[in-house]
C-alpha cells in the first residue's frame, strides 16, 4: 500500500489494473481519455490495450475478449456511447463471461462536449447496472466492484464518472497486489448467437435479474444512508461531495442518502431513507434520475413525501452543480441562513479568452487557403469535431455547421441537395475521418453528390492530447504498424480527384482548392502538415519595424495568438511563435520573416 | 454501510488550506499545482485538486484548485474561501478574486497575455489596470516582475517555479524551500530540474529582498 496523488481517470485505470483487467479498448474523448493512456503507461505487461477506430469497434473488441473469459474495459466519453449503442443494446441480451466494464464519462456543463446527455439512461435503456463514483479514491475501489458484479451476473456493467471526478486529483491508497485472472477461452455455445427466440428468453431473464440486483445493491458498501431528521437529501456522484462540503460549511445535518448505483435502484435502502421523512431534496447533475426513482417509490408505496429537485425547479436543469449552488439550495431547504456572500465585487472588465487555434497550427493555413480561394463564390463550410471546430471563430469564420463525429461530410451532402449551385465543403480531421468519416465519403461517391472534402491531416488526434490513430503507424502497445494512407483510402472508395498538399504552401494550396471546387463530383484535398504539438518548432519569426506599416492584415485575417498589437505596429510573441510561415506569406510589405529579418 | 447512523460525523471542523493557481493555457499552471500537492503529500497531508483539461486549454483561461486537509470532500474551492491565489497573469488573478478570503494573499506575475479577440477588436486589455485593481482590493499582494524571471532564469517557461519560490518564501502555504525543492526533484523531468530550482530560488530571493 502506498499513497499516491492520482487523477480520477488514473485512479480508474489503476483500479482496473488491480482488478486484473486483461483487454482495454476505447476511443479518446474528454473527459475520459487519460484512463486508457494510464493503462498503457502502467501496463504490467499482460494487458492488451488499444485505441480503436471508434467506440463501436472498441466495445465489440472488448465484448469478444469477454466472451473468451477475459476481464475487459472499454473507455469513452458520453457521446461515444451513442456510437457504441448498437452493440451495447444487443450485448445486454447476450451477456459476457469475463467481467466487462464500460466506462462512459459524462460532462455536465458541458465543458468539452456537444451534449449534456446523462449516460445513466443507457443503463436504464439497456437494463444494465450503473456505477457512479463520487471521488477518485472511491472510483479506484469501485471499478473492482464493477468487475465482480459483472462476473456475478454475467452482464456488462456501466461505470459512469463525470468530469469533476475524472479530472480531480486526490490522495489514493494504491494496492500493489493485482487480482490474477485466468481466462478460460472461448467455449462454443449457441448462447453467443443472437436470434429473436434467444432474445425473448434472455429478456425474461434480464427482467428477473433487475429486482435481484436492486436488492443486492441495497447492501452495496458505497450506497449509504446516514443521519436522522424529517428532512433528507438524496444525491450521488460529485454532487455527493458538494453536499458533504455544503453541510460542513453550513454546520448542519439531515438524513443523507448516497446513491452509488443509480440503476437498478437500491429500493430497500431507499425505503429505509424515506422512512419518517417529510421532505426530500435531490441533488444530482444532468437528468433527474434519482429524483424520478424516489417519486416512483413514493407512488408505489403510497408515501406522502415532498420530493424536490429538477422536476420541481429547485435545481437548475442545465449546467453543472457547484459547491456554492448546492450550499445555497441546501440552506434554503433546511431553512437556515446561508453564508453571507462576499460583497459583490465590481471587477474591472476582463479580457475574454475563447479557445483558439494554437500559433503555428496548420488548420489556420488550411482554412485561410480555402477562404481566400472561395472569396466571392457561394460556398458553405461544414466542419466536424476536433481542434478544427475552432476555425469557426473570428477572423477565419470557416465553420458553418458542426454536429457530431463524421457528420460534416454527410451534412454537406444534404445541404448540397437543396442548393446544388452552392459549393459545399466538408472539413474533417484525420482521426475523425477514420472514426466515422469513411462511410460518408462512400455515400457521396455512390449517390454522386458533388461536395469538396478537405481532410485536415495533422498526423495525430490533437484535441484530446495527441493520441495515435490508424494514419500514424503507431499503436498503444508501442508497435510500429502500417500507416493507412488517407488519400489511398479516398481513391480506393472511388473519389476521382484526390490531391495531397502542405497548406503552408499557400499559393499552390489556393490553386488546388479552386481546381477541386470546379471538379464535377466529389473531390478531395488532403492538407498534410503536422500538429505543432508533435512537430519540432521551426525558426521563429520577427516583425521588421522599419517595414511594418501597421496595416494589421496579419492580425485581422489570421487571428494567430502569437501576433499582437504593439503600439501602432505589430509584434510576434516569441514564447508562442512556431515559425509556421503563414504570416510571412500574407504580409503585403514583407515585414515579417525569420531570424534574419529585423531581429534586435 | 460503515458510516450508517453516525449522526455527528456528517461534518467536522478542521484546518484546511485552499489555493487557486490560475493563468492561461500553456503557462505551466498544472505543474505548479502538482508541485504544491506533492509537497503536501510529502508531509503526510491529504490533497484534492481539480484541473482544466480539454478544449479550454487552447489559449483559454485555466485554473487549478488545490485543497489540503483531511476532511475535504469537494475538489473545487468555494467562493470566498481561498487562502492564496497564485496568478500567472494579472487579469486571470482578478477573475478569480471572488474566491479569495477577506484576508487572503495574491501572488501574481505582471506579464499580460493578450487574447486574440483583444488584438482583433479596438478595445485594449490593460494589465496595469488589473494590477492597480489588485493593489486596491487585496490585503496581501505580491507582484512578481515577469521580465526579471526571463532575464535571470533565461526562460519564461519557469515562471511557475519562480512564483512557487515567492509562495514558499512568503510562508502562506506552510511549505519550506527544501520541501518545494524535493517536490521538483520528484515531479520534474531530469533535464529541467536545475533551471526550475534556480527559478524557485530567484522567486524566493525576490520576495525576501522586497520584504527586507
């Protein structure tokens, strides 16, 4: 045993290693990414770990390994669960032999996501057990329990942390010993082949299992009821931590129900909590899952208890909870004075810092080339999920639509069907192209839809912290594998016009965009230049004060964070410049250049 | 189930330290918060921290909450509860002032990082205004001249350890220079250890010289 400062995601990974996980798959996505990365880093040598091309593939690979008796874990963010939902729903009927934990990280806020969906619903939808940790140290132990429940009931289980657990660090007592699993191997049996008749019988079994699991969970160590009184608070996940903190701040007590397994709901324990209560406040994030369960129980057992929460507008529906918001609502509920808020500070107007493309980012050059080439021509730019979504910001303003992974390619096709005289561009990153982009390209080829595909190939999965993908030739096992060439894939599926070019070769890039736009049928340009995070920086650039006229074209057109106003002129922040050459190429007065220009 | 019916243990009063580390993505705030956390752990104290990770790292404002103490539940600090704010950038320090206790300390670097939006618009972000606001509104303020860090330590990348040097010398977190040094040895990559320790000492000396 030793004490370590672990991020929630690291704690989940270390807990899974402790539980003897043998196969780990996933697709990067904030706030889940560090789980799989930690497995790869701390791999004792007997774990197979991979970034799969998407969440559906990841879940299926893990399911196969679990069929063979291996303990397996899949990691993804909440929207990844949508992609993996097809195998999830069917696997719920088939079940597993080795323990299988599907870690799906939710993102209340949302802080880095497209939706505020609540993955606990996937547990209810698929009738699978859901674990909801409230802290990193609890997650470390709870993930082991999740494997045990999975094997006890031969079912995959969901493990649902949220951002504030995933990205919080805490002192965790780490066990040196690991559970040793010896997978039996795959035994042929008709139970592994899904058929309507099998699903009918398994559906019956699943429904029979639900109340048994509910009873089992009522004595699960991380579900608890403490305190007494006529008022009670029910909560789970990080909101439990906020509630404890708020009760400390308010120096106050009430009955407290902590729900670590929101599905199947621990009914017996919930009834013990509700016993003798008059009012209940439910504090949770995203959807009112615990709240609805309690309302249901009050109806079922004819209890006259006032249940308050999101449904009664006592807690906000959207956005995350904070200790402060929870403290305020609890103070009101317990009818005690809330701590006097600090005198409202009249802060001076602060600079707004929206996320922007990094200085030196090749996406800036790609967007700029397309923007300049299409000037005056009616065109719509469909974007996708990744760093390049940031191309929507001023001054580039090159993302007109963004929906979900891979959708830019197909949204562009729909737009084009309504306005065939518009040039419809679809921007997609390299990792997103492999994730769910390829079927959309085939769709355009097959249905003869005239769009221009722009692949922004920066040789990494950048937004989530530079993970490898099929185009990088590296795997999470440290192997060097064949790089899958995106332009060859495009040609193979029937795209007749495919060009690969470095976007920093601005003049030629613009020329190629014009040719691709004029091409009849789907055409594609692969803009290939590495992310600054994986490429060494080039010589830095400087502004020659004698030549700079202060026209600020570089600032107004590029929006590079390294170029800042300096009195009437501009200067380049050396701490941020990567020497990408884009500003040098567009300066009308040739005032920007490498170390030889204007360095003082 | 162990906790069941222990009515008086829902809250306990105890001593804790709350520290906010804030700046702009890429300035090294995460390492600073890790070094503080490591120093606390080396003294056998329990730590909770929370980091900004993801989209907002790209040039956005970032903040780490560092909480030290045995009975802490939330990884985030309440408004009006921080003992110290370590600001890597003047406006970011001001942004988090509502988190500072009335008698709290702010240690801030004076170098402004101008957002792209500022360069594009005609409004000018003036960091002197921010520093002036801090002077007027903070009980205990220390401003570190970032230019001197660059001049003396050769790189602005060690601004984080220079600020930690100020923090250690001021005694607000209760960690000695030796403890901070030990954490640097444990958490920083070999080839960067020396420059970080140099910056730590530069920060401490700057503080002590100013107070002398």
